[in-house]
C-alpha cells in the first residue's frame, strides 16, 4: 500500500485544533494528507479514537477511557474546545476514503477484542487503510484473521509507561518479535532510527516508516532512508506541510 511521503500524526492538529479530533481530520483532508489515528475501547466496548489511556491530558478528567461509556465520553471536551472524542465508526464515515488511514491498535485490552471490532469496521470501509501496533501479538492477530490487511509493527523502547506497556515496547523492539508478527512495514521511533534498523528492514524487503517527525533535525535524519514519515507541526515553527 502507498501512503506517499507524509502522514499527519493524529490528524493535522495544533493552533487550537486538538489531536484525534474531527477538526484535525478535516484539516488533514483539506491538505490532502493521509491520517494516523489511535483506537481504544470504552467501558461499553465501543471503538473510539483517542491516543491516551487516561483522559487527564486531553480532557482534564482523572479517569481511563475504559472506565466510561461512550455516552459519558462524548460529553467531555478535547482541550477546552468544541471538539469531542469521536467514535471510530463516525470517523470512517466522515473520511469516506478521501485520504488513506493508518490505524494504531492501542494496548491495554484482552487480545482479539479491539482487533476484532476494528477489523469488522474496516472491512465495511471502502477507503485505503493500514493498521499498526507496538505489540507484536496484535499484528499477529491481523496476520491470522485478516491477512490481506497491510500491517506494521511500531518500534520504540519506553520506560515511562505502565509495566505491561514498558515490557511490550521492549519486546516489540527486538527483531524476534518482528518475525512473530510478520509485519509489512516497520514504524520506527525516530530516536531509535539507525543504520542497523535500516539495513535489517531493507534486507527483509519491508517498508520503513519513522515517527514522530516534528523538527528539521528529525526530518533530515529520516528523509533519505524512510519511505514514509509520520509528522506533526511543532510550536517552534517546523511545518512539514511546506516541505
């Protein structure tokens, strides 16, 4: 699958436009940019688009996504704006194939539940899409149950998450987990991008993405070795849409 050069990380957000909001997705569509977004499950097992497990950063509420129903979640404001956490189903209807989607399957749920619900919604969608996750077993699920889906393994080494997520990120960064999940592409944290990673991916004829490109330094590091760059604007003036 071809995404092109740039993907808008959590939509084209910034300047009062919250990440993973309908407004951020509209701005990405207006710019002709593919969209990266995140999916999670609510307490009543609805698939919503939101990055964080906790609601504190974006909504000012000290609760987890899976502690609230969608009816409760939709009353919350994103970053004090008129935007709200959207249902994944509504996002698919809104985007309607106008740009490709890169869907991150977030961790923190029983294996197969979020994957199955997300895959069901995507199979009814007529646009182009791919899925990715930090956890190799999430991508193994898609390999077994939806083998035609273009899928990627996110690679980082995090130590500031909850214990399970720390462990899974370290596992995902090991090359044996790449064999387990058999991804079509590797989506590498720009901090971990190295000649070793580039050579390993190229030898196995995989595509290489890098994230999050939000500075000139990161752009220069990734531009010549990665097929696709997952980018966002930064307050200090980096604007990938003008590159």
